[in-house]
């Protein structure tokens, strides 16, 4: 009974749009249908078109998955390292460092992306000028935004920069709950820093890592602004789109809302599978704590 | 409204900041939203034209005085226009009146988003035919030409004079002028070849003798971008960047906004720009007064090369319940008084043919070559609702960028793009 209000809110805010997207993905829905409100059921046509499109397998899927794996790993590692640093600091320096990383966290994705684009501006960016003055880059410059690897390296920097503070603060909260005796005992047994982390800290923090990993994965699978706002990130056939941006371009650029919805459904399914896999792997050994 | 400032080293954020400021400034400046029932919402496009807030304050005050209807104008960046309109249709939050680029009008008219104006008394013959054509679909009229914009070349007359350079009269002379500038002005961009500005690419396709797409007798479309004629122009234009070094690597990511800023910031010596740009450039950098001029795009061997005749139509949205008042507002802006004032303040040409001449005679001499371009060498995009998708997918941008980035040869890129254009226009 007490759950009823919460379930109603979840139902309205989550299930309705989800159901609507699912419904849309089975329909022939273009700009004209948006106006009239009427549309035809076309079965799995959108999904067939989607799954047989080489762009999905060669570009969008690869970009989405490889980027998410790299970005999640980097975010977790950087975030954990910062958390470990924070846990060794005394109150005042910790406050200073936490305030600094909060600034990164508070930066809206749109402004953050423009700043990164500016840093890497091909002609006048800080990076280009530094590399040129060091003689590492030809004065005519290099268009990194045209190179898939460079493009996603910049996106990764951007996303990790915005994502690691959450991991750091969450893991820090967990670290503070690890009993000091455990570390002492390990140290007496002759365990080094790495062994103490891996055999003492990590097992205790397993649920914390599960949460930050799952959340980071979800966020990194569906990054949008950080790609769409980069040069080349909004060009229909470019090599730079991920599933989220592709879905948007198909829907609102091409006005093919049915296919756009099908891409969104695919992305959701992919996320569900990955999340279930993660949770099982993380909790396999000793069950839920 | 934020005025564009001269940022020496930050072209991208400059545009972003300007847009953000513009959005917030407009949000707070509206007022009177409470009486939405008897107020009109109007979406006006914003990009490389001069500051427009003053014009709309006066035009709206005059309209309110005349009709008692309050008007709230919101400025939408050009590159977001299509997405914002689609999203607004989906969310049922469309404005009452919208300025639509002439290439976008057929797509939205075909979808049924726009109110058919043919029931009102419109003299369609008075407008520039190429613009009016884009507002028609079947027997309906879905937009009224507001202004025409045309692209030619804006150049630094002081630098030309300093090095004894003449205005080029064919492609070869253009190449020689550009390479001479690149050599003489170290650290300056002689002639930027932008990657994200499709209307700077189109003239070369036409100039070489090709068409973007031609409708066959059986109703299908065939693109000529990958014919020897179409390729010749693309080859020449991209060659200026790739072989002659008159551009800069970063220009691959430039839209028309960055091209304009490169002239305003005194970084470029000449560039393809629209007729509303000189005014905006002087607004942002008054020190260039008297040091910029323009010339009509030169033809391959002689004469002029066709340029894209852009421009905007004002359309009324369907189903807002305010169609009548919205139509009155369209008449108000396209009427004698305010259409002429708009042209005088921006440098765009009036949408009424008779007014173009009147305006050209009285206008700043810098607009002369643009008037020649509009009257003697202008062209439109294929007239079909599906063209909207070609622009939305940024096909010409993708083609230009892949060539400039060295990812594809001119032959490969043009063949791919021609095939894609045909697929979309033929409903594939």
C-alpha cells in the first residue's frame, strides 16, 4: 500500500514513455503522421531495416560499445584513485580537493563540451598551439575531429572529466566505512598497498563499485550532447555517431520517428543486458550483501 | 540581445556564447506571457545577420498599436531550426508564425504543418519567382517571401590594394589571387574553404555546369554532382584548400558563422559570404569600415557563377487557433514599410521583385555585386519536399568534409553523395 504513490509516479514518468517508444517502433511514423496523429502498424519493418543497416554494425554499435567500455573503465579507475587520495588527506586539504572536483561535476555537459572543443580547436586551440610550439605538430595543424579515434579520445576526456567526481565521492564514502583494523591486520601480515586494496578494500566496497559501474555504464552508453555538439557529431552519415545521436538524427533530422524509436529500443535492450550481466558478475561470489 | 564581439582566438565559443546569451536575453525580455490567448509567438531565425532586436521592438509595437495583439519574438539559431520545429510539432508547442528558410518550407508544408494561405488575397506574382516557388505546394500557398539572401565574395579591399591585386574574373584568376594573397600575407587565411557550409559548395557544382539534382520526365531525380561538370567545380574549390593552401585545416569544421568571424577578426582576406554579412562584420569590428568590399562570384571561364538564392518565407502554423492574427502579422512584416526597413537594417534583399531594384539603388555600394548576383546568377535547390531531408542529413557537408579531410577523393565522395541524394529524393 505504501508503495502505491511511488509506483504511480514511476509508472507515469518511466513506463508511459517507454511504452510509447515501443509502440512507435512498430509504426510507420513520419512528420506527416506527427501532424495528423494517425499512423500505420508495420510490424517488424523498422527493426529489419535497422538490423540490416551496415551503419549499425560498422559505426553506431562499435562507437557506442567501445566508447562505453573505455570510458567506464577510465572513469572508475580515475575516480577510485582520487577517492584513495582523498581518504589519506586531513580535513582541510580534503575539503579543498573535493571542492575542486565538484566544479568539474557541476559543469553542464553543453558548456563542458564547448570548452573541450575550444581546447582542441584545430587552428587556435590550446593543444594545437602547444604542440606546434613544441615542434610536434606541423603548423598547418591536424583536424582531430575528422579522425574517429581522436574524436572519441576527446569525447572520453570530456565524459571522464564530468563523470569521475561522482565515482570519487561515492567510493570515498565507502572507503570511510572500511574498518581500520582490517587494514592494520593486513599490514601486519605483510600486505603491500595493492594487496591491501584488492583483498581488503575492494571486497568490502563491492556493492559500491557495483552501483557506480552500473550507473556509469548507463550514462556512457547514452552520451548525447558530448558527441552531438562536436564538429562532425551531427552529420548524418559520419563515422562519429553513437546509437543515441543516431536515433536523434533519424528521428528529428530525417523525420523517421519509427526507425528512431527502434534504435532507442535497441539501445535500451543493450543496456538491460549489460546491466544484468554486470550485476550477476559482481554479486556472483558471495551474494548480495 | 547579445551583440557579437570580436574574439581574436575563440571562434567556436564566441558563437556558442552569443547563442546562449541570445537565448537567455530573449527569454527574459518577452514579458506579457500571461495573456497568451491574445498574443502571438513568432520564431525568427538567427545566424550571420546583424542584430535584429531593435527592428522587432519597433515592428511589434506598431503591430500591437494597430491590432491590439501582443507579439513575442523568439530567436532560433539557423542550425537548430529544423529540429526545434519538429520537436515543437511533437510537443504541440509550435509558434504562430515562423520564419522558414526557403529550402525548408516545402518539407513542412507537405507534412501539413503549415496553414494554407491561398484563401487570403495574395498577389503571388509580385514576389521573386524563385522564392515564391518554394512557398507553393499543389494549389496551396504555405509561405510568403520575406527576404532574399544571396552569397558572393566579401574581400579586404585594403589588402588587395596594398598588393596590387584586381578582382578576379574567372576561376583561374581567383586561384591566382588567392595564392598571391596566401604568399603575401603570412599568417592570414587567403580564402577559407569551409566544410560545414553547404551553400558555399553549391555554386561550384553549378559553376562547373552540373545540377544538384534534375527531375526526369518519369518523375525520378538524377543527381549531377558526380558528372565531370559537377566534379570539376568541387575539385577546384577543395583544391584551393588541399593543393593551393589558401585555406586552413580548421576550416573543415567551419560554418558560415566562423567564416564571417574570420573576416571580422581580420584573419581572412576574402570569403564567400551573404549579403547580410558586411553589416554584421562592421557591427562586430567597426575598424573595417571602408576596408571591405565585395565581388560577384566569377564564372569558370567568364561571366558569373550561379550562387544559391536563399532567403526566407514567413509561414503560419496550422492548428494554433491564431491563424487569422498570424496572417495579419505576416502581412505586417512583408508589407511596404517594414520589409524595406528590414532590408535597410540587415542587407538582405526584399522578397518583392519591384522592391529589389528600389533597394539596390539606395543601398550601400558594397551590396551592388550581391544585387548583380541575385539578378543575373542565382539558383535554387531542387523543389521537392524530400530536399529537407538532404539538408537534415547534411549530405553536402559530409561530402565536402570527407574530401577536405582526405578521407575520400573527389570522385568517391561525389559518387556516394549523388547516390544518397537520389535515394532520398526518390523516396528510398
